[in-house]
C-alpha cells in the first residue's frame, strides 16, 4: 500500500471531525438567533390571529346592528342603538342597563327590542344610562295578540322567569306553539313585535280566564345590543 493510501483514512477522519466541530460551533452560534427568530414569528402569528378575531367580532357586531336597524316593525319609530353595559337579576326585579340615557332623548316608558323580539321597557333614564325592566320582570305588562288566531290578552312577567298571557276567556281555544305579538295601538311598543311562544295552557275551573305560559322570543341572558324605540310623534 502506498503512503497516500495509508494516510487517506486518517485524513478523512480528521475532516469528519472538523466538519462535526464546525457544525457544532455553528449550532452554538446560531442557536440563540433561531430561538429569537422563533419568538418573533410566534409573536407575529399571535398578532395576526388577534387581528383576525377582531375582524370576525366586528363583522358579527356589524351584522347584529344592521339587523337591529332593519327591523320593519319599528320602521315608523325613531331608533336608538345601544349596548348593554350591565344587568340586575333578582326574584322581584329583572333589568338590564343600556348605554343610552336622557342626553340622547331616552325616556321612561320606551320600548326596547332586538331583531328577535321584545326585550322590555325603559323604567328610568339617567343622563347616560337607562334601566330597562325585562318582559320576565313581575312588574312588566304589555297588551298582546296571538298569531295566527288574533286572540288578545295581557302579557305579564312573573317570578318564575317566564311570561304569562292572562285575561284570555276560558272558552277561547289557544294551544302550545302559538306565537304571541305586541298589540300596538296606544301601547308603548309597535304592533307585531314578537313576545314569545306559548309553552303551556292552564284552566282553573274557579277562574274566569285561562293562563298561558310563554317562552320569551329573546334570550334575555345573552342580549348585548338593543334598540330603544321612540314614537316619531313624541
């Protein structure tokens, strides 16, 4: 074997060792750089995801506001979009607080609605925030008609968290699943706003009227935006 042939494996071993040392040194040098690049990329990704979520939230809010402003049943009423900033829940009182008040022309007695239906009525108006009693509040009352039968009655809140349709003669045929709408007229609310759907009907032989329990049309625990309605005659 020639000298070159004999030394070749040794030189190859030295080269491999040098390459390994070089890669190791490059790893030691570039390691912190790669970690910093990864940190920056993760931060950029989180920022993009946050922007995307913000855009989705704004899009959904825009859809809700467009639905509020597009309510046909309130077309002849002046509408004040408002955001719910607080809630008060108790056995004898159920209210929410929209961020509109007397400074914007809000007054006690005005109707409060969403595209799904009736939320309640303004009970008092502060300068910038109002208090609204909900349709499930025991102090709430509104004249109503059933759809499609057009039988009339009075809707009242109660302590169970539902609404009751009262003052319906016992001989009148009403059934579960029938819709209940606002009657309008001289009421504080436009005609035809959904109040809810009849869940059950009870008839007490000792009473002149039957009572129907109503499931509200609006999920009152999830309301974030509302419209306060004022008659254009006011």
